[in-house]
C-alpha cells in the first residue's frame, strides 16, 4: 500500500499534437514527484516508447510491455520495471502498440483495458502518469478512461491552441461515455523562451482560455532537457541544477500543493549511481533489465 493508503492519482499526459513535451513532462514530473517521496508509476503507451528509452530502459531487454497488458490482458504486475530513480517504476512501451488499435477493434470493453489492468496494482502507488501518443486513438482513450485527470502540455508557439478543441471534445466524450469524473488536471506551458515575444502572447492567451487550470510554473526551453534522454536519464539525474530540472521540481510542488499536500519540493536528488529500489511488492518480472 502507498504511504497514506489513499488511492493513486492517475494522470494522462495527453495532447494529440506531436512534440509538445508530453514525454519530457511525464519523465521529469514523475522523477520530481518520486524525489518528493511519492511512489510513482509511469506507463508508456506510445509506440515510439520515448518514455521507456528516456528512463534508461533498453527496448531489447523488455519481456512484457503495455502492449501485452492492453492487447493480451497480461497482468500489469509483471510489466512493472524499476528505474534508476528510487520510488519510480515504469511499464514500458513497445513498437507493437502501433497495431493495438486494429487488434482491439472487436474486443469487448476495449476502452477499459488499461483501467482494469491498473486496478490490480494501483494500491502500490501515489501517482501514475500515462505518457500518451500524439493521437486521440484508442490508446489515448484507454488512458483517459483510466485517469482522474488530464495533464495537457502546451508548447509556447503560435499554433499552441490549434487542435485543442478536438482534445476537449474527446475528453467530453470520455466523460459522457466512459469516465464521468475525468477532469482537466492542468495545462502546463512548455518550451517557453523569454526572448521570443510570441511565447508571452501564447501564454496570456492560454491563461485567458483555461484560467486557473494553467499552472503558474512554466517549463523553459532548455537544451539540458533535450539532451537528457540520449543519456537514458531524466533531466533531474542528468543535470539537477539546470533550469529545466528546476522547473519540473517546481511543477511537482505545485501539483502536490493543489492536491492538498504540504510537501516542500526536494532540494536535491540522489546521485545517479543510487541502485534501483526493490519494488513495493517484489515480483520476478520486476528485476532490473539490462
Ligand atoms: N522544455 C524543453 N526545452 C527544450 N527541448 C525540449 C523541451 N521539452 C521537450 N523538448 C524536446 O522536444 C522534443 C519533443 O519533446 P517530447 O518528446 O517530450 O514531446 P512529445 O509531446 O512527447 O512528442 P510526441 O508527440 O512525439 O510523443 C524532444 O526532442 C525533447 O527533448
Ligand atoms: Mg512523447
């Protein structure tokens, strides 16, 4: 059970627009929450599996992925892997997910596969972050059906709000048909560049549109955030002091405060060589993979 035995908060990190910072947000926010002593699970349901490689898990070594969980109804328990970050676990993604939509087309209860699988392990975590693909397909619908809230990363660029009405419509449809309590957890502005006037215009526009749903924390454009995945590390392990890492620590603090927690954001991270922790309930498949 998690520390306070409250059910985990499940958040879908979603925006059908590509390259807006979903995966960067999922990885680094999860790491920052884990550093605040929260038990965090990242579920990668994107065929690109960027969250998986970004957390240092080598794709070839994966025995069970979110594909097996969604399509073959394999227990999620056996797909949970420890990461280099204490308190942070991952259900890896796989390229096979690209075919999941077709394979599930005629399946009974296909929109609830993820939700049902999560129910078996949910007690072990405080936060679950689902890294969605850049599409409003059945994978994303599974994430929305399983989640309490949607975290929407919005890139500070001219077309930021374009296409967002489709996401809002999908959220409405999921609310009506699958998950009546689904909320917009928050909108996070990403890749903010203070030298670019467009960024301020977009930020003001987004705040007018979503009001207090937009986090005060803004994620700056920061090259360290984009370098970290090639080292298989969250930015917080790659360079804790960089402005990108610090912004995600601030975002975690804001999310915890909004959720009613009083935790102060961590001032420091354990060094990268910290060995992975034993998962809460050890299982054979939870061994670290090389
Ligand atoms: N704040 C940032 N500053 C600089 N680069 C960033 C930042 N956030 C993300 N990036 C980089 O931008 C690219 C897209 O980011 P990311 O993969 O997180 O987006 P995504 O929404 O998950 O993309 P996709 O839709 O393909 O899944 C990546 O190369 C990432 O490293
Ligand atoms: Mg991504």
